[in-house]
């Protein structure tokens, strides 16, 4: 995964879902922008339009619309590489996000501290 081998089997990986990923989506008339209406002047006949997105637009929409839990599943994939993910999706993943939910332990002057990153 992410151009590196993994010892995990397919069923051992907590896969993200792609329920909100769409390259084409029906947009009802009340959700259409003025720009959409100008691009399709007969939208009123169909009460909307079919909107087509580029690959990276579709990924941006998906990333915006999916749950934080599902985004985290991407970040937790074996060998996750933010540069490869950005190359494929156009999405820049903040490295601190990939630490979300992780517990950090440090020792300072003989005293142990533990914190969970939000």
C-alpha cells in the first residue's frame, strides 16, 4: 500500500468507505448556483441538472462530506504517505491530523506525562 509492501491481509485492514464519492451528481434546481443555471438554461424542464466533477474536484467534495472517522481510516491505512495521497487526490493532509487520537508520552525531569492529541 502506498507503493510499499504490507504483511496485512485485505480483511485485516479497516478500509474507509466511498459512499459520498461521486464524479457525477444530480443537483436539484433549488441547489443549483446561478453559474449552473447559466450553463444549463433548460434546467427548469428537468428541475435540476447532472453535474460532472473532475477527479480532484470529486475527491475534494468527498473529503469535505465524509465523516472525520472515515477520513481517519485513510490516514490509518498501512504505509500512509501524505505526498502520494495528495498526488492521487489533490488533498493536502496535515500531518498533525494523522496523529489525531494518538497518545503521546514524554518524560521530563523524571516525571512522566501523557496526552491524547485531538
